[in-house]
C-alpha cells in the first residue's frame, strides 16, 4: 500500500524530521519512529472514514504547524490567577505551550510516595516501568492522532502514586496553549500510574488563549492497579480557531475504580476519544461528559468501554447543550467479552438543541458475547420543554431566565457530581457564561431555590 504522504501530512513529517536526532534512550527513538511510520501510512482521517464520518478535518488539512520553540511564552502570576478555573487546594503543574513553568507550579516533595515530573525528565532518568507504560499506549487502538502524539510528544506529566498512598486534594494540570500567529501544535503526553490501593484526584485542564488556529493533541494514559481509585476531571476551554484532538486510555485491575468527568466548554473543532479496559474482576468505571456548544463549534465524543472480566460495572452519561450552529457527536460502544459474566453496564446520551440550526448525531452501541449480563443504552435529542417554560413564566420568571433555568436543570446532575467545591463553582460560572439568555436573573433564581 502506498503511504499517503500528501500536503496535509507533510507538515507533521517535516516537524518529525526536524527533531532528529532525538534525545533519549534507544527504546524511545524506536517507538517514535514506529509511531511516525504508522501515521505516515494512515494519514489524516478522510470524510469516508466511518470513525470520522461526522467530523470533517478540512480546516486542519489547510494548516501548517510547527512545534513550539525552546523559549516558552511567559505567563505572569496575575495572568495565572485569571486563567485557573479554581484556586488549587492541592498540587499544581502549569505547562505553557508544553513547557513546565516551575515558577508557577507546586509539585510534591521527593520521597512522599507521590511523584509528579515532566515526562521527558522521567524518561531521561530511566524511571522504572516507564518504557512499558509509554509504549503500551498503542494497544488502546486509537487512530492516527495517537500515533502522531507518540511520534512528536515533547511535554506532559509523569505521575506515580505509590502503594497505599491516598492523595485527597486534587493535582491540577493546567495546559495553556498560546499561539498568537496560529502556527503551533502541542502534543502533551500524560502517563499516570497508581500502585495497589493508591488514590488520586486529578484535574486536567486545556486552555487556549486567543482565537487563532493551533493544534492541541494530548494523550493521557492511566494504569490503575488492583484496589486503586481515580477521580478525574477534564476540561476543554480551547480557543475559537483551535483543533483539539485528545485520546484518553485507562486500564483497570481487580476491584479498582475510575471515574472521569469531562466538560467541553469551548473550542473550534474538538474530538475526544476515550477507551477504558476493565481487565480485573470487580472493576468499576464511570464516564460522564457535558458539552456546551454555540456558534459553529463542533464537539465529537467517542467512547469505548471494554468488559473482559466478570463482575464489573460501568456507567456512562454524556449530555450536550447546543445553540446556534453548534454540532455535537456522540459515539459510545460497550463491549462485553464472553468471559465477562455478571456485567452491569448502562449508557445514556442526551442532547438539548436550543436552535433549529444546531445538530446532534448520536450512535450508542452494545456488543455483547456473554449471556448473564445487565446492559442498557439509549439516546434522546430534543428541545426545551414548553410545559416547563410555561410553568416558570406563570410564576414571574422572565422568558430568557426561564430558558436558562431549564438548561441548567438539564446539565445540573453532571455539574453537581463535582466533589471539589471550587471546581464545581468554576464550571457553573463558565456554564452560565456560555448559555444564551438572562443568566444573572437565572442565577438569582437558582440561589433563591
């Protein structure tokens, strides 16, 4: 098969060639060479690709990008306080165009059982088990953007929680993307390893400055050992001209728990792929997501939950609020292997369209090979309830405030699930900021209730 090296992939191939020779161990060079070979063979997804049928990358194909230079963009302490969605109560790692800002970061001390460091530094010092963890990312079955990240990653965090260590206050990873001339691409790689019985709360926040075009292509990989647990919050707050393509992979051991809450609040073209492998008996996985889109924003969520062992549970709820010409996509698959008896899996996708020009494409899927399971899935797409609007209007609530109240009620179960008070307040504020209508009056009404 002839490799599709065309103009739309050449910018990435040129960036890869410009990085050679790459610093690091031999295994890394071989892994990145193999990954670039896979990307070169596949190319960017075309409109005929079933996995990308609702997401057109024509705008990305027209762009030329390069990796950030050695000198990162500067962010002041005053800027940072405005950019954080909430005041960090635990540890903080700030990356600006992929480079860790030590000035603004607050990392755990060595020997505490909790290690956070830039991934390139961890690779350079030969951190134990890191080669297997990084290279096993290919087994999630993600597409060409994961290969592109594997070939070009230049930043990100290596996070390790030792056996039995519990991190109660969240670690906040803030990735700031600033490309004033629209020429940069960022490929952060975050690897998270929890040993047996460990606990971690993690906030992963992607923030774009300005409305110029850039590519944000993160890959986050969790390895969750038996009896370990993760609560994960992921925020996408990219710029209007951005392309945000992310991959999130999870592997879980016996009796482990993983809960991810995703909030996509802004971005030009956004694609989030999630794959959770429940590889240990008794594992539990929760995937929740809220999309709020307006203008011509496009948000595509693809999820896969793979049950391969008995007595595992998974719960999945994705909601979208779409206004103006926004376009939402949800494609979720639950796969239950023949040996995964006693599986309990529930999947739901709900969309609320606030205009006649907003569009939602939904495709929930079940693939089941076991016979003793409880699995359900469903999808609904609709508009605001007229009876609800009438009820609020009859009690003196203005029309626009009533609309906002109903939208908030639709999204509130996902927002109310945020355990961190500051993060919950920050997400609520951004939600009201994004919604059309009289949000101030609606906020007063909610407060009164």
